[in-house]
C-alpha cells in the first residue's frame, strides 16, 4: 500500500504509518461535550479526521472510526438546570444537532458513537482495576490516579511531574497524595450519578475516553492506531488518558497521536469574552456546509484557520467553480453515451502524494485546481477528447471523495439528452428565443 506519513505528537516527528493489524486502521477522535449548540471550532476535528479516514479507505484499508459524545459533565448539569429540563433531554437535543451538522459539512458518521452513560459498569471496573494495581487510591468516596505509579508521565505534552510540581499550588485540605494526581471518580449528590464501591458519583473526564477505547478495541488489548483531537486536548486530557492506559494495560493507548489547530475568527482566538464565538449551525445556514469544509481544508490541519468574510466567500466561489466543471464534464460524457459511473481515474498520483504526506490538504487542493484547469481546456477544445474528459471526471470524483466534497452531477435520462441536443442546436442556429426556453428547463433539471 501507499506510504502514509503522519506527525506524531508522541515524539513530535513525522512517522510512516504502520498499522497494528495489517490492512486495518483503528481511529478514535475525542468528540464534543454535549451541553450547548456547537461552535465552528468543534468541527475542525470532524473535518480533519474525516479526511484521514477517507484517505485510508481510498488506499484500501478497513477503517474503524470511533468518536464519542461526552454526555456526563458538570456543564451539562448546570445547563440542564438553567433550562429546567433533564440532562438526558439536553444531551439528546445537542447530539441530534451535532449529528446533523456532521452530515452538513460532508463528513461520514462515525462507525461507533459511544457515550459514557452507556459504559458506566466498565468505567467502575476499570477504576477498581487501577486501585488493585496500586495506580489509584480512594479517599473519602473519591478516587485519584497516582501519577508516581507510572514511568514517563508527560512524554506526550512535555509536562513532566517535576515541572508540574514546581508550578503547583498547595491545596488546603486536599485529599490527594500529590497535587498533580487527577480524579478518576467524583463523589457528588448533584445531578446524574451512579452507585460505585467508593460512593455515589460519576467518573472523571479523562477516564471516560480511555475506558471506551479499552472496551471497543478490547481484541487489540485496548490499543489503537490513531488517537486524534484538538491541540487543547493534548494536556491534560490525552496525557492523562495515556497515563491510565500505561497503568491498566501496559500500553500508551495509541501508536499515533494527532492534534489539529484551532479556528480563529478574523485572526482572533474565539472566546466568549470577546463575543466572537460563531455557532456551527449559523455558519452552515449562512454559507453552506461544504464551503465551510473547503475553507477549513485550505490550511494545513496543524496550522490555525481564520474564519472571516473573505476566507468563507473565497471558499464559496471555489466550490461553485468545482461544482460547475464537474457538472459540465458529466453532461458532456453522458450526451456522448459514456457511462460515467463505470469510469476509473488513472495516472495522477500527485493528489494522493499530498494527502498521504501528513494530510497536506493545501497541496492536494493545488492538484485539484490544476485538474480543473485541464478539464476546462478539454471542454473548450475544437474536438472533444472523450477519453481524456472521462479520466479527468474520474480523477475529480476520486479527489472529491477523499476531501469529502460531496459534489453531485446530473444523471441524464434519454429525454434529457434529447433536450440538451435540441438546446445546442437552437443555440448554434442563433434561435435564442427557443434556446433560452430550453436553457430554463435544463437549469431546472440541474443539467446547466
């Protein structure tokens, strides 16, 4: 198979991808905490890791893609109280909205969409195992992870125990053995909670993902190929996930850790205090989900993306050009009796080379736009080269799949071909009244 290189945050270097199981790829991407309507930043990992998944599919791998919904959290409890609804009503509503937006931005739905509330027995057993191994301890109904019990804490983020301890504030009456130990189980009387050997309560956030990975990929010993998420999750979330996997399974949870950059608005970091947080549903409604996706793909996934009127309008314009050329190629081929569904792309490897090189989507888009130029020249030729046009169409279709640009082309019926031929005939004869009439029909059918 084609070589794929990825920037592994564990070691901070480019590495050639080698799967745990030949021909298969396991990916887990941290999903949203579902307490409010998601903002555009929530959808960068949705788009970035969807392209990674599509790349592996295009290369012939069998991919298992998992992304969770965090439906247990203090923010959920607080928001549900504020709205005077149950926590389940709130989380179900936000999950429905998020799922519909995943479709809107052109991403495939995850193969598995786990929720912590469903995996609570496994989480309690996992924490109990950590206590038995001496990696965790219970104090007054709460459970903490003992960072000193493992070697190499901080190797993902660079935040070593020594550095953390030197900057730690002394906590008054802390139940922790060390100020840098973190919670695995929280005792509470507030909101949703479960009975456990230590108290009624709920798990810590860092425990939820590693337990769900351990449960879903138990045949692989709780070890996956790729763990993804935003840069902000590298520490403490991913570092603490890895720490628990080291103690519980003797592995680092994933071989490759990938982190995407943020989306800024007008080159400023999004924050509630600045009042520049843009909701994903508004961006999709105002500009279109695929235009938003194309804007995100214009930047390398590890670099920041700036959302502005200029960048999203440029993406809309480019998307319209891609749609137009794709439609024209499909129409010309079908008019000349070519079965477009059976066409296969050949010969152009520059696109896959770019995407396989640490998801370099800006370079991949450059290859795509060059193909569009070539396609335009083919369509303007004195004589149509149907073989070349067919190859160009097939390449664009394959590029669109990997990038998740779900552009459509019209499937022409016999009467559509006859209508188009009549339109061209009237146009050549300069009978503009009749050609305009037919043009309106063709536009209505989505052919022009």
